C-alpha cells in the first residue's frame, strides 16, 4: 500500500514541523527577539527575520521535503511489514 492515512499524514507533518523548529532554532530565536514587545510594528520591523524564518522552515516542510519524508516513511513501513525470516 503506497498511500498514507490521514492520521499518518498528520503525524508526519507534526514530526517534521517539530524537527524544522529544532533545526531552525537560531532563526526562530532571532525572530522572537525582534517581535518581543511589538504589536503592529512587527510586520515591518521584523520582516527580514520573518523571511529568513520562512525560508528555513520551508527547507524542512516544503512540498519536496515532505515528499522525501513520505517516501522514507512508506519504505520503512513496507520494510517492517515484510517477513525478515524467509526460507531459501
């Protein structure tokens, strides 16, 4: 079976987002520091750091990255289904 259930898809997305936040931690912190104490001005004052944050997150959660994660998940799922004890 090469399709993911809704639950599997959601789990993969959450896991991938968590990993992306960890990998992008310095950029996230930079944006958070910029945004601290601001309300409306965050839109223009932190535009640069927000753009960097989006670019970093996209590396891990974009369509291409998610396709790689899905394929790896399916490969591992298929591998676990196969019986490792086959007789010659």
